[in-house]
C-alpha cells in the first residue's frame, strides 16, 4: 500500500481539531475526513467516524494493525508540520 497523495485543510477556528485530511492510496482509493487533533501528549490522527445508535462513535475506515496506523500517522503529521 502506497499513500500517493495527502491533502490537508487546516481548521481556522480555535479548538483541539487542527486539520482535516484526505489521503489517496495507490492512486485508486481515497479516505476523507481524517482529523488532526491536538491532545495532551501532542498531535495525533483520528480516523473518520460515525455516531452509532448507542451514542458511541465508530470508525468508518481504519488501519487494522498498529504498524500501519503508526506509518499513516507519521506521514500525515509530517506533512501537516511542513505546512506550519
């Protein structure tokens, strides 16, 4: 899997959410609405989610292992930092 494009839209208003990200995988598949969030330990990403009937939020799309999540987060946050 190769991330072939990362598009970042910074959020102008104050708050913990800093940007909304779209990634393209292998020039064939896009995931929209990945969020860059400022947490207590620094920046992290949150995958797109939807509120379920029980009130909990569930990811719509997400990596299935830690290695892929860490790789994706590093790529997105590195790209975000270059924009700052």
